[in-house]
C-alpha cells in the first residue's frame, strides 16, 4: 500500500460498518513498514446524497475526484486505522489530484506558513 492509493475499508466509527473508500495519506515509510500496524487515511464520500442533492463541499478542505461516481476526499476527516482493515485497492490518484490533497491537508493542519 502506497500514499495516494484509494482502498476499501470500514470507516472508523461507521454505524453501518459498510466498506467505503479511503485515501492513504501517510508516508510510504510508514505504509510499507512491517513493524508498524497503522496508517493514516482520509475519508472519501460520494458527492450526491441518496435523494440526488449534492453534499456541501469546502474547496479549502475537500478535493473532488471521479471514482465510480463523483466523489469528495474529505481532507479534514483524517483517521489512523490498522493496515489489516484495508480490503481492496481501487485506484491510485494522479499527481495533480495528490497536489490538491496536499494543499488541503496543509490548510486543515495549518501548515501553510512555509
């Protein structure tokens, strides 16, 4: 598993316990270390609600991507999960998408001072 990959897993604290997409945002040293059990991820959710309306987005914190359908990476919804909970790799974000994620993470974590 590598930074920028989208995997399926159950979101932390998800009452439905349904597998959903997550973006790996931790560095590859952590991601590939056999002695470290956790990785850092951001939630990905569909842009459309069940009733067809669009979910609100914040361009300072959210990145729009296309998976099976229009989706949003919620860079403010960051979690540490166990690697073993990831079940299947869906895709890898491209360089442009990851640059957007990195900028949103800087905003969310207030790292824009550099």
